[in-house]
C-alpha cells in the first residue's frame, strides 16, 4: 500500500536547535496532518493544514502545506527534551477521490540531547 | 470527555486463537480506522469504515476481520489466519468530510505467546 516519503528517517539534535522535516507524495492531497507519537502511545495531532500554501503554527511548531499539494513541511524551533518521539505526516485526498482514508508517512524519529 | 477508547491496553494470545480488540468513540464520527504498527515502522491500514454497516479493506486486511454495527464501535478480530499478529494496533476516527482530522486511541499491544 502507499506510504508517504518522510525525511529524515531519524535525527539527533542538541537541545535548543531548530528541526525541519518533510513529507512528499507522488499524488495530490487536500488535507495534510502532522502527528507526534510517544513510545507505547497513540499519535497525537499537532497541526492540520487544509489549503495549498497554508502556513500554520502551534507554539514552537510550524507546518506548511506545499503549493503543489504533493508535500508538507514541519519545523520545530528551539527544541526541548520532551520533543523526543516519532513525527508522522498524513495526507487525505478527500471525498472527491471516493475515500476518506488517510495515508501516513514512514515517520521521523527525533532524539534531543540535553 | 470525548475521545476514542481502545481496550485492553495489553493483550496476550496463544497461537491458533482468535482475539478481538475493542474500539469505541463518543465523538460522533462517521469514519473509523484500524492501523497496525510494527517496531520502528509507520502505520499500515488494516480496515476502515466510512459509515455504519459498511467497511473496506485496507492494505493489509488478510487475517483480520471487522464489523460496524454501531456508529460508536469498530471492533477488530485478529484471526488465527494472521501469520504474524504480534504488533501495536491503533484505532482512529474522523468526520466523513473533506479537511477533517483523524484522532487516535491509545493503542493495544498484542503479543502472541
């Protein structure tokens, strides 16, 4: 089945650094979502994007819906130890495609060194 | 509080046995989903349902079955035909419209012993 390409796969950063990750697809999506998953827990929604070119912030997190609708980016500024976890992107094509299912990225594993 | 509840959190199964994982939501969402996650891997779609009494196979449906008799409930049965059932199972739900978010339960970790 289709999975979105997410990069980097993993990253180690120092506390206080900024982090960038992205997600790309060969097809167009109408909604992009970003989630964070802690070990042994379900993913928690961070940011939702609905429009091409949209830039949305949630505290230290900023995400953008790519203008081509085939990609999305997530930035975390001034990272802290609790940012550690797995970050997933997800795309949804919407009802015009006949389905409401979400396609997930392969995940970016973030480790923050204090 | 509104949310999605998965139970149990941990489940052990003997080889050859069927087991059912529960997923209940009180968000009044039409669509519900089951995903499987293996260590260090992303989420793979098992089954999804866009409306009561209807469901569709996802990418890895073999060895699994579901039912959607009520809007609030979408149980997943892992049958003995599933060759490698040990995994973390996640249930999610969303409104059945364009541009809506999917919300996840806390997951059930299934181990075959």
